C-alpha cells in the first residue's frame, strides 16, 4: 500500500513541476513561440454576429472559436460553405482548448469546431449564438500540437502547480507512517 502512496506522491510532484516549468517564459516560448492564434478578418453578413465570411489564403485546417465559455466543443453550432457553394464538414476538437486574447483586454475564446478547407477562397459561416450576452466568433488556422499544448498548460497551470505541495504532503505523511510503524515493531 505504501508503494501506491509513494507512486501517487511522485506523480503529483511531477505534475507540479510541469506546472511550475510552464510558467517560465523561455519554456513557454520553446513549447510554442506564438502566444496565441492569429484571427482572420471576418465580414459579418447576418443581422447579428451569426453569419460571416472569411477569406482563406491556402487550403488547410482552420479552427472556429467562440467567446463565452462552452461546456464542450460543438461541431453542430456552425455550418460552413466553401467558395464553390458546397457545404464543408465541421469537426469537433477532441478536448476543450481555450485561449485568452491579451490584445483585446483578455477576451476568452473556446475552440468550438474545425474545418478542413480544401481550397483557398471565401468561406461563409452560419453559427448559432447562445441567448444572453452577445458572443463573437473568430476563425484561425487550427493550432498545431505545440500551441495546443501551450494553451492547455496555461489553462490548467494553477491546478498543476497545486499538485506539487499535495505530492510533498503525501510523501511526508507516508514516510512518517512508515517510521511510526517501524518504531512500533521494535
């Protein structure tokens, strides 16, 4: 049983060290030199912010982001039409990824869905806005793995750092129990 506690303490300590390491600016730049995705210019076409177009300069994977926190990615919230007028399938990211845009007074974006643009050109989007305070959408190139890792680490950094003292406490308590049990057997 003690081995389990030692293993848990070790894992928590490693996670805490990962969280601390993720706060070092040089490490953050090494994970991904870009601090955040670059949004493409949108042209609003609907009466609200629910219809817009984006000019894509090259084929590839693109991400649709939404303000206001969302419980989970949702590929059905937006529909896209390509330059040829045909629907372009949307996909949901495998996990929640958020980014805080510093340039706009810390607007929080959630990666909602993605699409693979088969050709460059103008893509039209139709998205459902939630009721309540107005929301916005942005389209960027889909974050590569390093940027996704950085955004994820920034989102969970506090919890990761909190794992370090928890691991140390478990380690100290387990070692204390071991000494106490050893002294009772003598």
